[in-house]
């Protein structure tokens, strides 16, 4: 039903991380004008992408209006994003089956998936409308919703227009994400087993709490990854599931 959309890395200074990873040979794209942006992206021609997120602690105060309008899972997740330390902090999932409609509202709607997850016993926020304007002026629209407990991945719609590049070249040779490894506590494993039984990228291992442990890239020069946020391990053996 679901597949991995992207993985989120919280940063203290977006400008610094963009500069560093461009110097490491990645094609890093700002989400909005650099002086206003909350995020930046490393995208690939296929598979999940990477989002760098800078969200000041004061945004934790938004939990109260978000609780009111969209439900407590929304407010809790916003507070977490705003206060969590620098590092891998979240994973986003999307529907596995693509939508064929060209209408904006149909493409980004999560209403059917929301009802399906609710009927499956998942507690989650109501769908939230999001948008941003890229540095080139293009308006990007999407919807997202937040499950509870907060350590579970969140759900995002397709982006309109599509943000998948037809061609992207990283000077360091990076081609795609090879593996996202998540530690998973026993209480959360049912979610991954039920909704991501055969995901190609997201794998889980037994852990005391659910969190992103590492991200491995395929094709990147090892010298570009040394001392970076990416793992250079090549032989991880998941103990629970994976494909």
C-alpha cells in the first residue's frame, strides 16, 4: 500500500548544510528562496530523496492551533520537528500506486488513504495542505498527515507539479539511496509489516525505540561520504524484514 517517499535530516543551519553538501559533490536544491527556505533537497532519478529541514524551536508553539484544526498527532509532530536535535529525524511515505488524474486536487488528495488507514486502526491527523514556492517561482502543492505514535513515518501526497527530475547528476557519482535503516520497537513493527511489506529501500531492525539509524547511498565516491551524514557500511543484515 505504501512506499518510502523521502527521509528527513534536521539541521541547525540550512545555509551551512547546503554549502557543505554541494562541496561534497551533491546537487542540492533549495526548497524556496534561500533567505526564506525551511528546507533543501537532494533528489535522485529514482527512489526516495533527502530533505534537509531547519525549523526554529519557536515553531513548537504551533502545536496548539494544529491540535485544534487537525488533531493532536499534527501538533505533536510539529513540536518534535521544531525541538529535536540535528540528525536523521523522520521518514515520509507515499501511496505505492500512482494517480493517473492530471487534476491538481485529485493528485494531492489524501482523503481516501486517510479513511483507509483510519479503518485499519491507525490514529492520525486529518490531511494538511502544504505549499511552497521554489526559487524559480514555481508553486509546489502537496498534502500530508501525521500518524500516532509520533515515531511512525508520516504520509505525504504526490507533489504537484511533480518534483522528480528527469535528469540529475551528482558530481560525486551518487545515483540513489541504497538503504534507509530504521530501528523499530516491537510495538511499532505491525505498521511496517502491514503497510510496507516489501519496500525496496526502507528496512527495519529490532531496537528499543523507533528511529532512523542510517542512510546508505549507491554510487557516491567514498571520499565524498567520509565524515558525512551518510553511512558507508556495505553489509547490513536486517533482522526483521527487508527486500
